[in-house]
C-alpha cells in the first residue's frame, strides 16, 4: 500500500518482495469497508467492489446512521487485490517490484542525511531461495537511496530505520526476542 501511495508522488520506488512471484492463492481475502474506501481514493474501489462478494452478516458496534461509507465488508481473493494495486502502480508511477529478493543489510549514513543531494541509505539485496529450491544465491546487489521503508515479516524481530524528523536511528523490537 505504501508503494501505491508513492506511485502518485513521482517518487521512484523499488518494492523488494521475498516471494518469487505474485500471490497465487490468498491468505488475506477479506476487505474492511475502510480498505475499500482507500482503494476508492485510487480509483479502484468500484472495480474491487464489483468483483468481490459482500459480507452478509456484520455486527456493528455503532449505529448504522453513523457509518458513512458507500462500501461494506467484502471478500476478494488476495491475488486479485494485489493485481489491482500492481496495475495501478504500473499506470501511475515509477514503481518496480523485485521478486524473489530479500534485503541483507540496511545502513544509514547519518552524516549525509541533511543534504538533499546525498543518498544516505545503503541497502544490500540478494536473491532469495527457499531450502526446497536449493542453496541461497551469493550474488548481492547494492543501491543507495534517500529513504528506506521496511516492513519486517513476523519471523524477524528487529527493524531499524532513520527518522529525518528526529535525526536519529530507531530500533523497534518485538517483546520477548533478543
């Protein structure tokens, strides 16, 4: 979703995805009405809504008169939702998806963060292969950028990012992990 937003701002974006190809079978097929509203802000709400199956029974904890959305909860295959987002990014911005790739390190040169001309974030990537597909590839690629956004899978426990607002590096750790 972050790349979809960035595609509208002329920010050159690289999405790094561990999966080797697009989603084939979904795991998260349900859409809340507010998610469909966000998709509608991209002009994709009606397309997603027309393909989806509306949820028939919903228990709302607010009065129906307080619900202001034109959409309701619905179900659509994760692969179809992904396809809508990928098509939007392709049509509206400079977004590339690097499938079957994982970051191996993210380094931030805090001394270069103040300059508009520097690219203080260095990201190293390598091709990812699961154990059943053979050994991991050793070839790494390196690129430098002004901004890095990382969403860490639940199996990992630490994320590091640089905040231009506070000029410091932040580390978030899941509880109970070292």
